[in-house]
């Protein structure tokens, strides 16, 4: 029976909400497949507002991968703003997909992609609006399988009560494998109900089903062990790794948003993974090994994507795009090819030691020259050794000197506060660095209108990193440290006015820390926050620290733990961590040794160009770092369409 569109009921509500356009669907390159012609149906959600969720690469890729498959459909849903949520509740309109406005509850799988833990309350709002029971134990045969993915899914324990399954790692092949298991189970008449299909998924060793594991605790609140409670369920669940990115050139038809979104450009992921080994960086650790897309593969994707969308800017995405072994040729080749079309290129952020002015000039040749962003992360040389961000102040000054000397006026520097072993002095050195940057800029440019913006985020220790054992700095200490820094910058008569200072207070970081290293007991806090009205916790205007703390104070004492126990406490080597049974490929002993190296201020090289450090990923996953090195140049890949008529090729 087809799921009926709820658009007639929804349409009546839209005149009463802000930005109704984000709920109507029908974007360029969106796909609507006939319901009855498909036997497995996915609702994919990025649990945030449309403007943040639509450009998300992960959801866009899975949407296309699934819809290309015969007999499978995928539709998208996003978080609705509080104004529409209230109206939907009053008028009994359920959570719907934007593609054909079908109720989310009618789908087989409800897949959520979490790039941050702050989306958990939005997941509960969507489940509740969809009419799906919040806790997995209460769901019936016809409820969808609620699946978590994305970086936060590498520790899904805080949401274990609310999800049926989690996939860790790359999703492309994983969702197709999962689809086939569900399809077979449905074709057999859904034998054994929900439990049977979840068991079939668990047996593969690649899908984590929290309900099939019991957590036992020690008297002091630490975890004693995590054990499967059903025979045939693996002790550990492994991550997925897609090895040849050229075989997965998605998205081929990027979605073009109807409403304004956070990124108005077409993006191509030029490589996945990072082996720089920055110790704070979860993304770099969990996406190993490096897999580069070939220069010709990138060229094809850009060509097809621009044709399909009409965007005027191409973002070359990865964790550290200037590290692609052929980045110079890629940038020059694309700039040459699209010179007449004035297509701009952008790299999200550039490593100080990978930046050169040739690359920067190629990137800005056809587009606008905006500011440059660099991320030294640590204010002092000592801190950068601790976090293994091997960038010296000389490197930075040399780089910004080149930039200012070549006509740039604005540089943004990104740092973290609250890193392990950090002192006030380390943070105050950020001011010195910014002043040196301004001084150098004035010197080489001969101008006084040089600007430098210092942007600071609070450090949150993340699972599957060497800092997973580290204590987090309290919100009060973070704020006090940042206040001293602000006073030092503002108090400087010579340079202070040229330095912009942006920082987040320490409070959101504590909540993020609670959620990122939490275990199943944190589910009660998340639910209490949601029931108290918590939504959109990643948005400053909606986030309430007091709400999170009061809910934690109500729910955690029965377990004998509190917020500090999860955040500001250091862990020991012996402690069982909530995510130890989820295998990111990294060897726990190697992570511990790297944590000890951090405390000794010992740096480690990038393993792409040096001998292997035995982090464990490659042998265990039967993978290896893939460097493109094709030696090819981008032109003359394509002859422009008008070549035949105008008598010349570009």
C-alpha cells in the first residue's frame, strides 16, 4: 500500500512559519521513485535544519547510491524548526520526507547521519513527530529500523536505547549490503520479526545492534565489560572502508537547494582519510588510511557536477585538501579549464606547511579572493608538539608573509583552548603569534589595513583518538583562560585593533564532551533534555547549558556518576571505554603509546611518506594508503561543446 503524501495538510501550515521553502522539496536533481515499484525504502536524515543538512555530502552520496539501485528508493528529511514542530503536533502532521512528503514511519529504514553529537535531541524530536517509539525496545514490526551513521556513530552508546543499529565508517557499500539483507527478509515474509532482521544484520560483523550487547558496571561506575547477549553476535563490530574512490564518483548529480544554505557550491571529495596524526582529530584517526581520488576522476566529477547544477564555485573537500599528492596540478588544471566560465575553486582550510602562493593564485584565478584560513591549533610550539601539529611559528610567519605580499589582506587563524597539559602561558602565546602576523603583514605589504582574525574553539576529547583518555578543561577554566587572552589582545595599542577575536565559551564543549565519551547511562540525560524542550543544540540561540546540567543532575545520581566524571576526569589504561567493542581499526595500545608521546611532547611523522608506525589500520582492514601519483595533467580532458562551432578547442 503506498504511503500517502501529507502535503495537503502540511501546505495549510506553511504560511505560518519562517522559511516555508525549506519544506517543499522538488530541488534540481532530487529523485522521486514510485513507491510500489520499490521493495526497500530508506528515509535519510541529517538531524539539523535544511540549510545545514542539504549540502551535507554524506547524505547526498547515500541518497544517490540507493536511488540508483533497482527496487530501492531513498528520500530525505531534515529537522523542522520549532515553529513548524508546534503546528505539526497541533494538526497531527507527522515527520515527512521533503521529496514526496511521505510519513517517515512508512519507510523500512530511518537512517540518521551524525557529524556531531549535538544532533541527538533533534533525532528524538523527529522520532516523536514520526510516531515511532523513542526507545528501540518499544518498536513493533512495522516501525522502521532506526540506523545511526556518521562520525558520531563511532561511539553510539549514549543513543543506544534510541537506535536499532549503527554503521561505523564509510556508508556507500554498507547501505547496499544492508538493503539486500532487508530485501531478502521481506521477500521471505519477514520471518522472526524485527529481532530476526536485526540478527541477520548483526551476524555480518559490520552492523552494530546495541540491543544484542549487555554492559556490566563496576561499583565505582566504570564499565566492567560489554558482552553479546545472543549467540552468533560478534564480540567486536568493524568499520567499513571503501578502498577505490574512483569507483564511487558520487554525488554525480549534486542537489541544488531551493532555500539559501550554508554552502552555495558544488563539492568534490578529493581524498578520504588523513595520516598527519594530529592527536585531537577524530576525523583523521577514524578515516584512515588515506585514499586519494585520481586527478582524472576529480576532473570528471567536476565537469559532470557543474553541468548538472550550474554552480559557480567548486569546493575541493577532504580533511586536508592541500595534502593531495597532485593538488598543484588539480588546481591549475581546473583553473585553466574553467577560466572562461569564471568558475571559482576553494579549499575549506589550508595547512600552513602545504600552502604556497602558486596554489593560492590558481584557487583565486577565476573566483573572488577571500580570506585565507590556517589552523595552527596550538598557541605555543610546545602545545603543537603535544598535539602533533608540526607547524613552527616560522612556517606560519613565512606563509602569511607570502600571502600578504601577494595581495591578501585578511588571514584567519584557528586555535583550540583546553588541550591536554595546556597552561595559561600556552594560550597567551596566541596573542603574540597574531601580533607577529600583523607586524609581518604590514611590513611586506606596506599597508596598515592588514587584518588577522583569531578564532578559538574549546577542545573536546573524542573516542578513537590518543586523547580519548585525557581530562577535559572545565567550562569555568576555559572561560577564564580566554578572558586573559582577550585582555592581552585588546590591551595592545599597536596591533590589537587589527586582530579580530572570536571564541565560544566553554559550556557547549562540556555538553559535547559528555555526549562524545558517554555510555548508555547518558541516554537518560538526552531524553530528559528533549522532554524539557531541548532542540537544535548546535545553534547558539537554542542551546541551553543550564537545561543540560539540570537534567544531568536529575538523572545521573542513580548511577553514581556525574557530568565531571564523564568530562574532566582522566582515564587509565586499564579502563574499559564505552566504545572499545567498536573497531575503528586503530590498535588501542598504539593509541595509548601516542598519548604517552603527547605527554612527552614527542612528534610523529606522516606515515604516508615514512615507514609505518603500526597504528593497526592497514593490516587489520587489509587496506593501505592510496596515493594517486598518476602523473597525468587535467587538460585536455574535455573539448568544450562550442569548439566545433567556433573552430577551436579551449
